[in-house]
């Protein structure tokens, strides 16, 4: 009976189509590409526009950000002046465009300072451990105990006014966040088999850190740098609003908001439109940072 069943199954196998797909082996799935949402596209366009303002302001406006026209004082937004004019007849849109260079430059310096110093502290604490870890983390705890803006304000008062000093102050306030994250990533990677094997083979720790630890820990830290960039823009603008940034008449986003506060009742555009630019750039940066964070989490 079993022989008859075996013979009966032969034609069915012979009639199978030649181009039938073979069953897929487990583990051969293609990794799905991350979808880019419309929000990320809009956020990227806003951020690219802000960078264009900072690098090539002449492409977006031909007017002077310093010189004003007395007969055009406090003009509302129009086709001639998109953001209106201030109390000295200066075009507010032009000042926003030229002010982006100072604000974004200070934000980049602040994030770079926090990234470099925080990564060094976190790497040393996580990889060396022991008393080094205890001492460095207590320093980081002290930095975390003080609100970031208050710490930046204290540092900029000690250093003096100016865009670079504001950037240094904001960067010092962000060191603790980078140090904590880098330490956590280094501790995770430090226990990996390939790191332990490299150390057991006699490889010196600087080579292990450069070859294995830093490349694998850089992803989450760079995502944090993107998020911190938006916070740095807010902090730089806040300190500039308080008068610690560049000296007038140099345009900065925070200083532009501060200049119009005395005319808020009659000339709303002096503070509202530059403030909306700051909000748009910060939200765009955070949106891109959250997307990178989601993709990095999915990849892990």
C-alpha cells in the first residue's frame, strides 16, 4: 500500500512548475529601509534653509542688516519687507538672515565642545573604571545638579560677553549629558566578547578604544548631538536675549527678539517673526534627531 502511494505522488511532483519559488531560508530577510516621513522632509528643508542663511546670506537678501532707512521705520510686513522694519528702518528679514550665522556658529561650537569633552570623560570613566570612574562621575553629577541655563549664565558672566564666550558657556552646560551617555555605551561595549578577546591578546587599551569602542558607541552619541543642537540654539538665543551675546548692532536671533520687546504693543512683528524662526529651526532639529534616534534603536 505504501508503494502505491509513493507511485501516485510521483506525477504530482513532476507537474510542479519549473519556476516555482523555493522556500526562503530563515535569516535571509532583507532589512526594511527606514521610511522618511513628510515631517522629516519638512524639517530637513527648514534646517537646510537656516544653514543657507548662515553660509550664503547674499543669496537671500541684498539689503544691509546694519544700515536703516529713516522713512521706513516700523513698517509692517509687506512685499517690500517680508518681516517688516524696526525702529531704525532696518529690514527685519535681512537681520534674521544675517543673524543666523552668529547663532548657528555659536550653537555648533557649543555642541562640539560638549561632544568632545563629554565623550572623553565618559570613555575614560567607562573603560578605565575604578576610582577614575567614581571621580569623573561625581564631577558629572555636580554639573547635572545645576540647571543648564543657570550654569551657562554663571560661566558667561565669568568669561565676559561675546558670541564665542556664550558658545563656551552653553557647551560646558552640555558636557554632563554627553559624558553620561558615552559612559553607558562604553560599559555596554566593554563587556563584549570581541573587546575582551582583544584585551586578552595583549592589545593596549588606546588601540582597543580607537578600534572597537568608539566606532560602536558613536551612533547614540551623534543622535544626542543632534538633539543638543536644538537645545543649544535655544540657550544661545536666551543668553543673547539677556544681552550676553554680540554687541549691537550685530544681529543675533535672541537679540532681535529683545530689541522688539519695547514695541510689542504696536509692532508685533519685531519679536514674533524672529521668535518663530527660532522655534521653527529648533523644532526641525528635534524632529530630525528623534527620527535618527528611532532608526538607531531599530538597527540595534
